[in-house]
């Protein structure tokens, strides 16, 4: 299995972000929670494509 990419692309989400723009995988994404560099309790939500491993930041934190 390939190592997932460490690069994170930023995406604007219209109504739904389900299809990977890199490989066109259509069944949604895995999620990862990333601790940001700045001091905060919030975690950044990153989507990971199960098909190609590309990572996407949709600008949301939890
Ligand atoms: Zn993909």
C-alpha cells in the first residue's frame, strides 16, 4: 500500500465534496484530524482520498 501524501490541497466546497478531483474516485473520503501549528484546542479536518491518497483541507476545524 502506498504511503498517503503529506501535502494537503485546499478546496472550496459548493453543495457537496464527494468526488476526488485527482483520480475521480466517487465514494467519498477518509478523514484525518490534524493538530495545527498554532496553539488552539481545535483540530483541522483533512479529507483523504481512498483511491489515490491525496489530502484535502475544506477549511473546517472541530
Ligand atoms: Zn483520489
